[in-house]
């Protein structure tokens, strides 16, 4: 026992690289446990731990047959685990690929896909003269407004947006809020602007979009139910009667631009 503690005390001091090594391993273990939580892999993991414990017990005690059986079975168990958990392994690799470090490199591509889905949806709604508000969260969170609606947390597609705003849909009233390239919620209530300079031609939908952008850095795409025109609200200002190409360029300059680099060139409000 004295030799055991003496060997621990004689070990070299822990350096910065050792702390980094421990942190990485701890993070991987934590992510792995989160990934298998609630799946059949938990039961299989418990069974594997029992087999490993039995293996060490067979080495401490003279259980030669048990030790031989476990040692020879481990090789086949590894191949069997790959076959049994192939779907879980794919899911784990996909989850690892979505980690923040790798997500940084895919941010531009994801933003372009989000913009294209919004443009296509707005164009289709405009041609049908279906009113809509699509709010996009940027630096400042929109959690309060998300909680006022119906949570969805769905993949963003133009089909989903068009379906939500159809007059017969129970979610068509209110705004859709996009968060991290996903549809966070629908039927959300937004604050109306109290700016007296806002044109009287603008209805409740446009005033709600302007009111949202006055309280934060979010942007909103509005489709008019009366005229089918497409508008973009940002920083309390509104750009009206945009073509699909103009909408696309406007969103690119706003969604992909960092907060410190924003230079909003919104048109003056109609008074």
C-alpha cells in the first residue's frame, strides 16, 4: 500500500497538455453518454461492463475457462457490435459532424439554403396573395416570442412555410420564427410598432414586423395579403415591393453579415 501511494506521489506534475487531454476525453465521454441515453445501447453498455468486470475477476481468481472464453469471444463481439449498432454508429458520426466546431465551416452553406427556402416560400405566397410574416433570429434571441406561439423545431423548407400560412391552416395567424436555420415556432404574437411615421397604408402584419425589429436585431419578411408584395423589415425600417432577386440579395447582406458590420440601407418609410 505504501509503495502504491509512493508511486502516485513520484509521478511527474500535470501540465497544460495533460489538462487539455483530460478535457477532450471528458467531453467525448459526456457526448457519448448523451447520445446513447434512452436507447438500447445503454443496456448493451451495461452488459459489456459486466463482461469486462467478469474478465478481470477471472484473472484475479484462477477461473481459467471463463478467462479463455471471454478472451476468445471479445473479437467476435466487436464485429457483432458493429453490425447491431450500425444505425447508432451512423447517428453518432452525424451528431459529431454537427458539433459547433464543424458547424462553423458549414454556416455559410446553411445560411444560403435558409435564404433560398425563404425566397421560394415568399414568392409562392406572393403569387397566391397569402399573407405571411417570417421572422429570422440573429444575435438577440427571440425566446419570448417563440414561447408565445406553437413550438415546432422543424427543418426549414418552403413547403412547410407555405403550408403554415395557408388560410385553412390553424397556424396561419401570427408569425413564423426561424432560429438556427430551423422553424422554431409558428403562430407567434409580435409587438405592434407605435412609430407615428409609419405609413397608414401598412396593416397589422407590417406593423407587427416593424415592431419586432424595433426591439432587437431580428429581421422579418412580410408578404402582403392585399397586394401580394414582399417586404423586409429591419431595425424599425421597411423595404417594400421587393422582387425575388432583390429579396435574395437583401437577405444575403443581412443574414450572413455580423452585427458589427451591419449597414442597413433601408428605404425611408412612406409617410
